[in-house]
């Protein structure tokens, strides 16, 4: 039971007075009598006493506060939460609502690293969260409002941020809020209901294009004969480009390959889970000729050595080689050809070769097949013309027209031998033709008639039995 009262005291003049605030007296989970200052309003103070009773009951039964009680804990002043922590009614995580967001974000960053994210990925996620917190002037968890977050991201877009990047900011903040709930520092996420915006290809600020097959050959030929750059010979750089095109590996994945990542007997290369973007180990097949060339290139290196020393900014390596091959960095449509375009080339060539979309998805290692088909599959030069040329030729006459003119070879009737019969009769009764020539003409004409009759019977059986036999 709790008691709500105003304690009496003596002022400087010795007169008895009562405090302006009510006090709540209660027994905690250890049966110790506690007194807490409440409010000047009696009803509010009595309501506080009822919540404290529920809190003590939860602590004694080793239960977690229900949703209503947890929300009440988030709404009370930070000093009162700190007092509850001090006397042991709640733990520090349940008092997190009054903790500075900067402290929560530090813990969030460490949790990202602990679960397997690289430090670079964790820093990028946290930087996006910090920007929203700073722009919205959030200090504690209770300050967060979904409408302010949405307005903040909209302002970023007005200042030039692309839709795709704006979605990354929202997802990062939602990730942080979800972690707060999962770590039991908060009861609910205030930004769960916010939705990302639809991003179309035309919305992408940096559209990439694939290389045509002949452009790939030109790039490899020009690079092999080029001078060393970034500590790599032309042959080494050409092999990096070839490996990227034939496997779809990203620049960082190639950078982290070791000599032992290759199995030259089985013609495979394995990407380790800690270097893959999706954090899943994957073994990809290699063309036998490519595997043999890589084996010769790495023959002098130890198994644990780095296979290819890809620079931090691979475009600085690729762009001079593109120029040497006569390939533009930006095409007439404004599409870029950077190192990641080699991965786009992989997806496009797989589609052009007739590879099943599911297999292409596995090679590209995409979680969503729509990403493989819509973003990484492009139409190569000449594919549209080839597709149109594969349609039926509609300039030819229909079968009905061919029947009427007698040019339908598949529906020749007995009337088609009439001209031959008339010619045979004319030859037999010709008074000027010698008898020997008449005999030869008769044999030739009868042979042609019988041959056409045999073709007619094969092309157009008279019944179902003859049709079955002809097949």
C-alpha cells in the first residue's frame, strides 16, 4: 500500500507548515519504507502511487513491466527514473528513455560491429543516424517524433539528396530504433510506420551501363599492353577486369581474395563471408582458360598472399585504361562506365546468353531476383533488332491465298497433275516426234507425276492412320 501526504515542517519563525508537494510513501521489493516527492496536485500524486505499487509488484515477481507501465516509465522525469534505478526497482536499460541519444548511438555502433558489420559499414549507418538526430535536434529517446524524421529527410531531398540515398537514411534510423526496442531500452519504435519512396531507374543519379562484348575485348587488349599503374602491370589489371566481368565480383571482394581462394583444379574462386556484401560465403565457377591464366599469374605468390592489390578507388585505375581502349567514361545517354559497371556487364551478358534468371541471380548473389533482372540486366546493342527479326514474316501470302493460286505446296490436290497429263497426251499424238523420243518423254512425265503424287500423300495424309505412319 502507498500513502500520499504532505509532510509538515517548521519554518524559520517556528511556525508549522506543509510542503507544496505531496509525497508518496511505499515499501519497496525489500520491504524498506521509501518516500518520494510527487506533485503539487493530489490526484497526480495518487496516480504516481498506484504506478509505483505496480512497479514494486513486478520487481517482487521478477516480471517485466507491461506495455502501459513501460510507457509510463518513459514519460516520467529523468530524476525519478534515476531514483527508481538507485533503489533497484528498475534496471538501467529500462531507464534508457532519459539517457542521451548520443550514448545509445555509441552502443548501437558497437552492436553493429559485434554482429559482423565492418567498421566502415557501421560508421556509415551511424553517421546517417547522427545526421537526422542533429538536424531534428533530438536529445533523448522521448524527443523522437516520426513526423520530424520524415520532414528532415524530405528537406535533404530538396537540397539534392537522391531518393535512393534518402531511403538509406530512413532505413538506418529505423534500424537504430528497432535495436532500441530489441535491446529493451524502449518499448516501441516511433518510426516503424514510415515508408521508403519508390525508386525508378530514371531516379538514379548515377546510371551505369554495361560494356558490349567487343568493348570488353578492346579493354583487355589495350590494358595488357599498357604501362604499370598503382603497382599493377597491364597484364594484372586486365586479369582483374576479366575476373570482374566473368564472375560479377565487386572491387572490394576482389581486393580481399587470397591465392588460396582459388581452386585451380576445380576452376573455382571462393568469396569469404566476412568480405562478401551479403556476409555469405560463395564459391563461383571460373572458365578453364581464365583459371589457367590466373594460376600462371599467381604462381610466385604464397597461398595466404593477397591475389590482386586493387586500389582504394578502382575507377582511378580503370578510367585511363578505358581511354586507352577508346571507350568513353560517360556515354551519350549520360550513363557511367565505372568499375561497378563490370558487374552490370556480367548480368547483361548472362541474360543475353540465355541463362535462366534464377541461375543468374545465384551468380550475382542477389537476395531479390528483381534486382538482377531490373537493375543489373541491360539490353545490349543489336538485341532489339534480333528480337524483331525473329518474328514471323508477314509479307508472305496467307495459306488461303496460296490455295487459291495453286502455290500452296502443302495442299496440292489431284488437279495439279492435269498439266502433266495434257502434255503427255499431246506428246503421244504428235505426228512430228520420233517414236523413241515419244517413249522417253512418256517415261519422264510419268515419273514426275508419280513423284508429286508421293509427296502429296506424305504432306497431306488422307486419314489418321497414314498421318501416324508419316510421323
